[in-house]
C-alpha cells in the first residue's frame, strides 16, 4: 500500500486555516470554551469562544424578530440573498474546501465536491424563489374558488454533523431563506472553523443585498446548545442530522412542544451485485462508496450482497483495489483515503471488527492502522472488507467507519430480503444489466430505502433530488424536488365570489 512520506504539521494547518478565514472576511474568536482540531494530526489548532445558553436565547430572539420582516419580503427578492451567497461561495470555493479538509480530513476532490454542493443548492434555491407554487382545486359549490397556498414557517434550527459540515447546512439554509424563514445554525463542535467561514459569507451576502439583520445566527458550542434549539418553542422546525440515537432524543422533544422536526439519521446502505452486472463498473462504484470519505458518509456502502456464482471474482477485484488505496495526507492529490475524525471512531471500528469475527466473519483485507509512528494522535486506518456467513447483529448496526460486510445470495428474492433486513433505510443500489431485476429493485416490493440507484453506488446524491430515508433514518427530506415544503406552512383557502352562502356537503342551516 502506498505510504505518504510526509504529513502536514499542526503549525502549517493552523496557518492555512487562519489564512482561509481571513480571505472570507472572518477571524478566529479567541477563547477557551471550544477547541478547533484537525484529524490530520489529531491535535488542537485553536481555542475558540463558545456560545452560551444566554447567547443562544438572544440569537433565537433575533431570528424571531427578523422573521417578521423576512416573511413579507417577496420570494424572488429573498432569492437575491441566496444568489449573492452562491456568488461568494464560488469566489471562496478553495478556502472553504481547505477548511473542510483541515477539520474533517476529506481528500481534496471530496472537499471541493462538498463546496460545489453548496453552490448547486444556491442555484436551485434561487430558481425555487420563483416557483413556490400552490394549486387551484375544484370546488363543489357554485361561485366558489378553492386554493392551496404556502407561507413561511418561522425560525428554522439547523443541527448539522461533522461529515458534511457545510453542504447539509446549505441544503437547509438556502431553501429555508427563499421560503421566508430565518435560520439558527448549531454546527458540529468538530467543525467550528468552516462553520465560521460559511456564516461569515452569509453575513456578507446579507449586507450586500440589504437583508434584515438576524436572518441567520451561528451557535458554536457542544450539544447542550443544540438542546436549546430542540426545546425552544420559538423554533418552528428543527432539522437535525446525526445518529439514530440522536434522533430518538430530538424527535420526541420537538414533538412534545408541537414543533416540527426533519431528521436525517443513520444509514446501513447495501449494494446488490447480480450475475449480469458489469463487474468493472461495479468495482469502481463499490470501492468509492465503501472507502470514500474514510467510510464516514451517511450514504457509505456498508453491506455488499453478491450472487454466489460471481462472489469470488467480485471479492478478488475489490480486495485488489483496496490493497492499492493510498492512505494519508488528504491535501496530497494522490491520496484517496484520509483520516477518521478521531481515535474514538477508530476504537469503534476495531470493536466492530472484533464483533464480526466473533459472529463468524473473516477479515479479507484492511483493518490495520497507518502512520501511527508519524501521527500517534490521529486515526488513519485501512478500509476493511469482511466476509460474513449471514446478516448478524454487527451487520445490522451502522458503524461510522470503512467496514464493508460481504454477504452472498442465490435468488433475487433472497437478495431483496437481505437488503431490507436492517432497521435503517437511507441509500441502496444494484448493479445489473437485467432490466427486470432493475425495475423490481425500484418497485414497491424492492428496495425500502429513500434512495435507490441502478448501476451506480450508494454515495453521491445530486441536489436536484430529495435526499433522505425511511425507517430509522428518520423519514425527512432535504435538498431538491419538493423538499421545500417542509420549510413552509400550508393554507387551504375558500373564496366565495357569489351572492349567496352555499354550505359544503349540501348542509342546510337557517
């Protein structure tokens, strides 16, 4: 396996982060309540001032006040704010990508891809600002018109995870702003620097177009400040991305105050490889989906369900590719796998591999640690492939690390049953050249996931489609299609333009 000869120092990362922040117009708020850390070295870069509960209360209050003006601003005018944000993100694409790599450990192309998602959703939302359509409905009463209209919802609280620190924020924020909502954002405590940069660009955009002060608020702290958003009745919608465990806490608490929640939770994504599959295509899709982002995407491929007749060939191809994966400095263009977010993630991966072995699994490749002598505080690991005798307890769990469990099947019905036999339901795919199998996979009795792909992997969703999943994934939808409706309230309108009062259902009264 190729070895990166040098890894960046903490000092060089600190200088690079400071420069990127300065270019976007931001600074590091010095303090000791929060640490900005890089998984590349496993060491702290800066101490930062953290948001307090009183700060969060004031921020929600400011967003609530700004909403009063923002909701009556014409939607195409609101779109100008998002248009300007997209222009600034384009201008500072490299700076934002640098900060994503520094704080998350993503390789350069994936970090740039994340920022491109921000640009894409801004473009989408600007168009959406002129397409917040209602509908006309046939009325049963003469001289009456029945219609459906959509109105801004209120303050939207966004709680985002470390693995897509700015893309998921932008999915929510760009759409919420054109819908007439204001936003209070509590990012992951693991990614404060890129959050500061994104927040500063939105501040600049608001200044440039004259948007009301307070349309966007940033809260930098630990989970206790996220709980403020969850429990505050002024927050109309809480959009939270994270683990299923987190969703089990957030959902009931928001519901208890009759608020709305949009939950994007765990994924335990699978790919079926059928006998007719193009194996060159399948191998490329599988390796990227399973090993990309060091296995830290919610759409990462975690289960491979292969027809028994081609299993040996498929596994030979995959293990060969895994042995060649360059692991190391994510700023190096030849690197394909960067570090895990922290050593706790590495420990979780090790525990899962031990459990898989105890449940009859065989480690085929990977699973070791890299660069321990150069960066002992960081967590560089070899992506692992484990052959499993069946769908055991560990296979049904989501481990946020690069572990690919391999199962085999003989009949297509068996493959579908294996695929759906997990609590999560985010992303899925099949590699096949059999049209009947492809269509069956996409049908009501096929994949039970919110995303179902044919002849591509489970990762890499485009912003034009609604993103989200079923079952323990939470059921929410973000990004494209009609996901905007989650950020608005619906009103049904009846207009009587006749000279008489006709009651519905032929009711007679007075």
